[in-house]
């Protein structure tokens, strides 16, 4: 028979609460990490002029948003393609901003010894940054004295956006210090992307609630069977 709930039932619910907490903790990392953009091997010209902050505007379309875990800079050589010879300078800076460039959401200093993933060297953020659906800016310090960067202007697009990411304008800002790339660089979409970010998808609230509801259903079924 089913017993009425009492003050002592709290102990009975503890396994359920623990299961729900573990589920919530696991869901954000359930999807593998992905890069905001990828190099697609299209012909490109290596540029060492500047220096600049070069990047993109991009829009997150995932309903639950994304969690940015790493920021990176492409290790690009002078021959028109990425390589692994390291940066010209000791380090290159990379930043993530809101859509206007008025708020810096995250930044990192990337060196030639940092982890290389698909031609980008990455630094793990101390605290992941959650990006709700919307538009953001991503840029890195590149050019003269810092690091070569690839340019597909005007007809080729060396870079493509990840699923759940919509490519916006090619952006830049003058100077060797990291600054929000608020100026439109024109050219084909995917013209530039020396800056990158690794992220995981945040599940929608409905997915989380479905998981908790399933755990609760299993718990109540077990109680009715007693």
C-alpha cells in the first residue's frame, strides 16, 4: 500500500534530489565541445600588415544558449594556410564582447605552446561564459609583429560557422592592443577568423524538466509498488 507522506519522507526523497542534481550538472556537458568557426581549406592570402584586432560578429541561435569554455587564436603561417610554427610574437590576445563591443565578456592571452586544435591554439577560461541567444563579437590581435592572419577577400570563404551559429560581418579595429572589432571589414562571409572559441550547447529548460520528471516518475512508481 502507499503510505502518506510525512516529515520522515524527506529522507526518502534524498535519492531523487541527488539524481536530479547530478542530471542538471551533467546536461550542459552532454554535447561534445565544438568550435564557433572552422577553417575549411579554401584558398586564402596570408596578411602581416597592421597590427589589428580582427574577428567576426556572430549570432547564437541555440534556444538554450551556449557555454564558452575556451578562447583561441589561429596559428597561421606566411604561406596562405595554417601551420604549427607558433606565433610571431610571444602571445596573441583574444576577446569576446557583446554585440556593441561595449562589454568585454572574456579575454585570454594565447601562446605558441597552448593546446592546438584544428589550427587554433586555445586557453581554457577559468569560468565558462554563458551566451544567451543573440549577437556577439569575437576578435584577436594579429598582423604586423604579432601573427599572420588569413584573408579570403573578396570571393573565397576560408572559414565556416558551426551548427547553431550564424555568421555575421567580418570585423576589425586598428592598433596592436586588443579592442572590440566594431568596424565592418566587408568582403565575403567567412573572410576572416583568426579568433575562435570552443563551446558546449546548453540544453533547453524543457529537456532538463523532462529528465527530472522522468526521475520523479520512476520514484513514484517504486513507491506504489511497495
